[in-house]
C-alpha cells in the first residue's frame, strides 16, 4: 500500500525525529524553556538547573530565559518580592502506540488511537529570604495591613528580597493530547494532565486543575496553526493544501505507528 | 526507520512535470557558411504533450514522447554563384576601322548573395523527445561557509545544502515527420528569389542563362545540392550543418536536468526564522530518494 493512495502528497515524522527537534529547540531557544525573575536573568547561575544553550545564543546575544514578575506578598506594599523560576528541564512526546513514554501514569492510561502523550520535568524554584533578613521588612506598629482588604490590591514588586536562597523542587508532568482540525485552525486538545506524587491528593488535584486551565486557556492557543499557513508552494509550480477529511482519510493530521502524518492535495 | 518521509504520488509528479514542461521556452539563432551557400536560422521551441511514469527496480522516471514544437522557424539561405562574364560579341566589323557594332560583355552573379531564400518553416517539423531519468541527492558543501558556524552561514546565506538532481540515463530527439508542404515553401522561395534577380536584367541575359545552364531553378537547386528528397535535405541542413536538433536536445536536457537542482534546501534546516532571535537550525541527515511504481519518496533523518 502506497503512502499516497489517498492523497497527492504525504508527509510524516517519527516521534524520535520530533523529540530530536525538541532538543534542538531547547538548546537554541532556551528562553522558551526557562523563565525567571529579573535578578535571575541578570545572573543565570541562580537558576535551579544550569541552563544549557547553543553557543550561537551567546554569540548573537539572545536571551537564555524569559522574564517573569517577582512573586508579590499581598499586604506588603514595599518594592520587594520573591524571586522565582520555572524551567522545563526535559520534554518529550510519544505518538500512539505507547512506547517511548511508558508506562504512563495510570490516570492517563491507555493511550488510545490518534492520541499523543507528552511528558515534561519541571524545575520550580522560589527565593526564600532568611528569617533575620525579613525582620527589617516587617511593618512598623500602626502600619499593619488591613486583613479585610488584603487582596484588594496586589502589589507589583520591582526588586527581590535580599539574600534569598532558591528553594528548588521538581515535578514530573504527563499529559494526553489530540490534534484536531477546528477550522480555520489546527490545534491540540488537552485530554488529561497528571502531576506525579504531590501530597495530599486533594492538593494534587487542585494544582492539576489549575495547570489544565492554564494550558487550555493560555498555552494551547499559542500553538495553534492556521490551516492556511499549511498551504505551501513548491518551486512556484505546485501549491499544496491539507486534504479534506473523508472515508479514506478519517484523520488529518493522523497520529499512528509512532508518527504524525499530514495528507496534502494539489491545488 | 527514517524520521521523515515525504511521498508524492505519480499523479502529483505528472502534474509537476506538466507545469515544468509548460514553463519551458527557448529561442536561438545560428548560421553557417557551406561554400556555395550560407544558411542561418531563427527558432523558437516549446514543449507539449508527453508523459512521465515512475518505475521501480531500477528506480527511474521515464519520459515518453514529449512533443517538441519548433515554431517559429525561419531559415535564410544565401546562394553565391561564381561570377560569369560573357565575352563581347562584334556584330559588324570593318577592315582597318575594326568593330563598329558589338554586344558588350555582361557579367552574371557578381553579388555576394545572388539569390536569397527566406523560408518560414514554423510547425513544419514534428519532433519528439523521450528519455529516462533518475533522481539523485547531493550534499553541497558550500565553500563560502568555510570557517563559519551554522548560524553565521545562515545569516550570510552561505549554508550547505541538500540538493535533488535529475540524472539523465538516456535522452533522444526523434524527427517524426517533415510536412510535405516544405517542398512548396521551397519552390515559392526560389520563384521569389528568381523574380528579384531578373527584375532588372536584359532579356538576352535570361536567354543566355537558359542556354548555358538549363534554367535558373536548376542552378539554384544544384547549388543547394538538393536532389530527390527535400525532407532529407532539410533535415540534414538543420541537423548536421546547422546543429539545430542537437542544440534543442541539449537545452531540453539542461532544462530538465544537468547542473540545476530541481529542489534544494539548507542544512541545517531553519525553523522560527522570523523575528529578532536566531533561527532554530535542525540538522538533516541521510537524505535519500526512492522511486516506486506508484510514488516518489524522499527520506531523511533529524540529526541529534
């Protein structure tokens, strides 16, 4: 059976190739994988995990991390906040069937047809000022914050507390997604997410819920592909566009046999 | 197990071939001195019809009966006959006085081009090209990249490239037919040339030529060395003497194959190349092609 039995052009990529591409992204665009407050950007050695990057990143003065705001302290309206960092230390995917990411957490099993599993190791750090340092920032008597209005106004700190020590921990995150056509875009649909080994269980569920909401509302929309962007020309002679869904092509893209494939037709 | 597979169906390949074929056009001119006459042509060539089929074991693409449309084709022939001068003839001679009435000497064919023939041979010649090609990959190590990093080479447009080249296995141009009307065209051109030659000549000159050479048409045909088969004469003149058919075959072969890659891409392959940050360069390895009876495949790996 030919790959082009039902389309003019067929393109696929194996999960090994995809994961290789992901590693090149991690080295050449470290700012997509490392996030930290301004003090960590000035001194990347403060990150929980040393950031590895391609020599061209430094040669062309590209950032090694993306800035995030200092963590505010509600009720404290001074200029200081807590340093923080979030790093994607390791990431990979597994196209159906389940093999390169195995075993999946039982909450995500089984990996069904047309599904893709994702895994990432997150390193999260929070700067913790020592107890004696904090004493100098305690409000003087009479300047206590109004507990009833503690969250009415969230401050926007511009400096880190001095002498912080980064408290780092790692989380293993797994997710299942499905690539869907939602004209005019092609996007990933998050089916489930699991963060391993957080206790108590209720806190794990709450954090997973927050993560799912964050991914669905903020992250996945960033990686949509306009279907018109999948139309491309070859040598000015040929224009190709994704083939429509049909009985012969029930899924396009199609995830199967450890590959993701796209079927194209000539325009 | 290849990381990346790209397959094009035979139908897609045929469509690509049709569009490449339709994009071809070529014009040229040439001339040659063949002694008794000079010949020159102006030609325009397009391609029509034909088909391309994919074959497995051995892997090749077979080109069948690609029509070569030779139109326009203008053939200009200039005939230079040796100058001939008639002696002066004395009609009345008296002793001592000498000749008192004479016909002066008259010279014929003094010009460089005594007879010029302009032949419009557009769409007269039917020709076809057939052949077989393979597609080979080539890794072009750009000499301009020497000493540069991959990103430096990218920004300087000096990156190495993977190239796909058509490798001709064989290629032939066959002259299928020369339309019978070529004889009429030649006759008409000769008549016109004779009329132009004789338009200012005295009547006795015409009689003289008839008496000396049996007619001007025979003179011209003799100078051009045309005997029984005009088709063969024309084919020989255009093909062998003027080299038109070899020129057509060469230019079609170069258009379809030769040194011009039919496709190429940078290695490493750039992604996220817009914006102010460096592109992400993905190394591509082990690029190969495979031709089956149904499709044309490009295979590659993503480097670590």
